[in-house]
């Protein structure tokens, strides 16, 4: 079982994704902002994977990724977005 943090401001989409992951036996935790993701990753819980929307309000996904990398360089992060650009993809890849 993997502990997965889902970071997406689309509440319904993140709930559906969490249910699918839970159906496969994983523990899925939802947050809806970059700020909340940073708080969640500082808490007592450790995550195996973060599914991170790159287009968030407030702290966007790229900045959230940058801050996560500073604190937890080996944390697996998958960036997802419905409105991405090549520039966003390049920036995310450079951050790992």
C-alpha cells in the first residue's frame, strides 16, 4: 500500500482519483492548494508519492514542487495538468 498525497484544486476530480487509488488498496490524502500540500508534507505522515496539479491558485504547482524538492529531494512527484505548456513541462522536469 502506498501513501499518496493528491494536490488538486478540482475537488470532484481529486475525490474520484482518491476513490480509484483506494480501490487499489492505497491510502490517498487530499489537499486543494499548494499551501496545504506544504503543510501536509510537514506533518507526521510520510508520503510515497505526490500527484500535483501544476495549475493551482495561490502557490502554483511549479512553486510547490520547488519547495517540496528543497525539503524532500527524493519524494516522488508526478505533475498533472489539463492546461499545461511546454515551458511548464520543462520547468517541472528541471525540478525533478
